[in-house]
């Protein structure tokens, strides 16, 4: 998922509210379990954040990003340690989807 940032947001940790109130500018066409995903996006000039994810929820994975640009650009790695407060027990797949995706949860079958 690629989201655009305002310049004042580039040095702060983005909370859940940011993603609820800002639509993604680009994302993978399909969310499938592949080792490699390659996509091409045309974005207007600006500051963006690339948010990687794994196919399996709550599973860490390695992430490599390659950026090719027709014009000069700058990239910055924001590799801060992160942690998650996971629920102790989830009673169903639907409840898990609601906890994970909140208002974006529909049917997870």
C-alpha cells in the first residue's frame, strides 16, 4: 500500500487514524501469497510511505523495495522497531477480521 504524506508527517509514527482517514494512492492489484510482487505506479510529485504486509496476519517477513524513477528522487528508510498489542484469544475468523481490519472488514471466507 502506498499513501501520500504531507511534509509535516514525514518524521512521525503514523497511527491507525491516519490510515482510516487517508485513502491509499496505490496498492497491489491482487493480495496473494507470492514471494515477489512487482507493480508499476505513476504518482504525482510528493512524499509517500510504502506500507508492506505479509499474506499471513501477525507474521513478520522480510521486505525489499526497489524504486525506479524517470526523474531524480530521494528515499529514506524508516526502520524503527515496531510492536503490536495482539488480542489473547479470538473466537472466530470473522471476529479476527473485525479486530484486524475494523471498519474495512467484510466477509473473510
